[in-house]
């Protein structure tokens, strides 16, 4: 990046990640640590011998979820940016649904199986986005500052998600859009909805303890009251 006018130029064009950069004083040689990642997707039942590798590729495979119709959805940077892909439970019929979505840090599917809800970074901010199951009609659905890890409730009415940067809370909003409701008073992250849709589990940091520490909490989805 130019210190005079801010112009940037790209140095690498691969799926590796780079860190710990160090430039020589004459600015001619750059040293760095290169991470070459190979990711895999496996399935397995109660029997360890049943483990089956479905997918293997260079780069990152993240946010793996089952779909109501028995297929799998995941995010992958195989196309250059992190996008949503689907495949059958046996690893066949692999399809890329989005292009340039930059989907990461959360992927969920609506109860009717018609739409994905996911977190994506655009213009330096993470918000929640919606896209049809076939990859059409991509749209941003929140506009806060730092929104991650959406979860759809089993009744199809709500999206529960993490909101905020250094001190996030959990919020819920109607699945069709609308004003969000704050669920937690303490710092909380990574929501997980119970199968009956009545509770949300999450990581939380409670400063009211003698020594502030992380724990796992369970709260009511109706009123946000922590029950355990």
C-alpha cells in the first residue's frame, strides 16, 4: 500500500494465507509465513469404521450444515472468495451457489429449506445476508456493526444471532425482517438453538463473578432470561 496516496497492489493470487510479514530495509524482499491448508469433509455414524471422506480440496471448508432434504451445505474459498456450496450426502453433485459473497462466520438454513441465512463481510462490516437455496436473490438483512453466527428457530419465525464487536450480545429478529430484540445482558456469542425451539445455548462472559470468566449459558428464547 502506498503511503502517499493509499493505492494498493496485490502480491499473491492463490488460496494460501500469509502472516508475520517482514520487509527488508531496502523494500526489495518480503519474508513471511505461508499457510497451505487442505480441508476435508467426512461423515460418520456411531461406528468409527463407517467414516467416509466426501470432499478434499486446497483452502478452507467451513460452516458445514445439514439441509432439510438431506444434502450438505458449506462455505469454501475454492472459487477465490468464501462462498456457499452444496452437495449430496454421498459427496456427489457439488454445486457453487454464490459468487463473491464472502460468506463466513455463520451459516444457517430456514426451516422450510428455501433460504440460507449467513454472515458476510462487505465494505469492512459483517452483517447477515439472505439468499435463496438455488443462489438467487442475494440480499443484506441487517445493518449493524458486527453480526455473526445466525441460527434459525425450528418454528421458522426467528433468526438468533451474535451482534457486536468486542462485547457482543445475542439478538433475535423475525425471519422476514424487522426490529431485533436483545436476548442477553452479558457478553455472549455463538448461539445454538434447542430442538424444541424454546432455549438458546451460548458462550458468555459474566463480569459479575468475582473473577470474570467464560461459561456456557442457556436462556429462554421467549424473554432472554438465563435458566442455567
